[in-house]
């Protein structure tokens, strides 16, 4: 999609000004989906600049391309709320590094997309702006969840409001909604992209992610984001060359693992059949497909839940109302009263619940029992992956989600903790070990909802992962025309 737009912009069959105007019109016409929480309607000047650059041949890699940004990335002069009352009036004075690099590449940031409050959820339903609705519907007037927490970004792409969007991924937050919305969702290796300006949830697992309609579009966006950043000590110089994505990919040289532990309780028959179909397709194409065991998968979600809550409690401790964020207007007689009331009024139940859980796990009496034990189990989970890479497996192929997107009413019938434990089962292990992962749409279910598949590779083997995903995508030829 991006390559088509770039060609039309170069050929002058489409102007950057007209593309920007059409994007704004599409966002307005599809506002019922609630994908955007803030639309930057001051991009006319940037569109004019892009138009001039395209005319005089000085265009940049993403010149004039509209891209959306999840509302937990700082954007200079544009509200960044994390879908929370706590930050509803926060306007950053700087851009997140990934946003800065998009702008430097000529992209036009069209707006901020909806999410679960502080990215704590798997549905994009826990937001002060209300839930985001999936553009796919099994029946008229029956809304399905978008997935989360990057649901706004994935719906924006799936509905055609933009061709690509930034999200974040801590336990599946870009892959989960991408799967439900029938788009490509890419989580890079931890440390490949800068986290500077991404409001933290879980520092040891957060990564910026990319949602797009095709794998090629993901690579195009990735190529301008990649590189070390002095503002983020976890961002490393890997010397990955995105140009190597264009080289030939030979599936018959690859060894693919099918982890038997991902065939878990709750996995729907249609998702299992799709997983088997992909394994057979690869095998028929001369790829070496073998069942493998990752014995600590069953305890991964519990380990993730403990570590997630502990880091959340630490990160959220800054929101006191004393220095920034929402401050209660009640008459308080102590700092303690001001802080507790401000947090009670400004933070949702889900966020408060995770803070309380994290503080419980970090109590001196519980520290060794929960936090330290979880760190040890995380190492075992990571070793499961490392042992497979050492055994010369190139990729792992698994389900992304256990089912297609549930109805909004069904999803809300269970609490957030239960939903996350279910929806993140297949995705969070990649965050625990830091390896890259991508989800691509495969087919439609019997009720006409997207079913996707996940691919994982060894840490910083992102280019080969994207090559394999691109190869598989071309084999499948899943079409957005279903919409």
C-alpha cells in the first residue's frame, strides 16, 4: 500500500495535499469506530511542504504518507493522554524518538489512537474515551472488540483511515489487535527500536510496534525507525540492514518449529485448523516443519502477570498529582490524602488493581516468593527459546490469539485480569524473552472474522522473520477487499 501511494505521489496522479484531506475525511466518516482520540488537523502545512518536495525531487522515504500514533507516545504540542484522566491535560514538549524519525522521513502524523488506559488491557475497552470497535462484524449492529491495547491503531489501518500506525507491545498489544482486525502486527526485538518518549508500562518488555496492511509496509516504516538512540540505553546498534529484506528468501533452507504447548485449553477449533493449515502449507513448500516442546509455556502467563504488575506499580508511583498529572481539587489536610484521592479519582479500576497487585508482590514478606521466583522462571522461559535457536530452528509458528475477536458484550462479561490471561497466552512469551514476533492474517472464520498466525524468530533476526512473513503472506493472498 505504501509503495502504491509513493508511486502515485511521485507520478503526480495524487498530491500530498489531497491525500491528507482524504485521510481527514475518512477519519471523520468512520468516527463511530472510535479509533482516534485526537486528530491533528494542522497538517496542511506539512502536506504542502511534502507536495513541494515531491515536485522538486527532494522527497524523503515516507514523504506525505499519513501515519497514526498510539496515544502513549509523546507528541510535541499534541495531547498524550494514555486514555487516562490522570494525563488528560498532558501536552508533551518533545516527540518520542520514533515519532521524531517518522516526521524526519516526511510522514504526516494524522492523530493519536485509542488504547486501554495506560495500555493495560487486551480489548481497547478500558479507555476514558470509550471502547474502539472492530471494523469487522459477524452480524449488523453487533460490535466485536478491536483487541488491545493498540486497538485504535489496528482499527485505523484495517478500516483504511491510514496505511500504517505505531502501537506498543508489552505482552501482545500490537499482535493481539492486529490478529482480530486482519492486519499485520509486528513486535521488534527488544532493543531494536528506541523507547524514548513511550510512556512506560513494563520497562523490561515494552517495545514500539508497527501495524500495517502488508509486511512490505512494515519494513518500509521500520527502515526509518531503526537505529541507536542516546536517549535510550536499552536501544542498541544492531547494524540490521532493512535493504536485505529484498534478497531472495528460500523456505527450503528453513527449519520451523510447531510448539505443542501452544495447543492449549481454550484454543478454538478454527484457529487450530488454521495453524495446521499453515504448517502443511510450509511443509508442502519444502520447509522443514517439526513439532517441538517449550516446557515452561504453561507457567509463562502467570510469570508475566506477576512481573507486569510489579513494574506497573513502580512506574505508576510517579503519578501523585504533586508534580504533574491530575490533582484532586478537594481540600486536603496532608500530602498523603492529596495523593490517594488524586489517584483514586484519576485512575481506572484496572490500573488501580495492577498497582495494588504489584505492591503486594513487592512487599518484603512476598518479594522472594513472587518477584524473585518469577524472575527465575522468566529465565527458564527464555532458555526454552534459546535452546530451540541453538538446535538450528529458524522460526516458531503458533496461533496469535485463541479465537477470533469476541463480541464487545462477551468480552466485558469477564474481568480484565482473566481476559488478559486468556488473550495474551500465545503472545507474551516473546516479550519475556525479547525475541521478534509478527502476526499476519490467514483467512476468515465461518462467521467472517479474521484468523491470523504468529511467527517468532531469534533475537535480532528481525529481517529474516519479515522475509518469511512476506513469503507466507504472498502464499496466502489474504485480501482486505473482504471488508
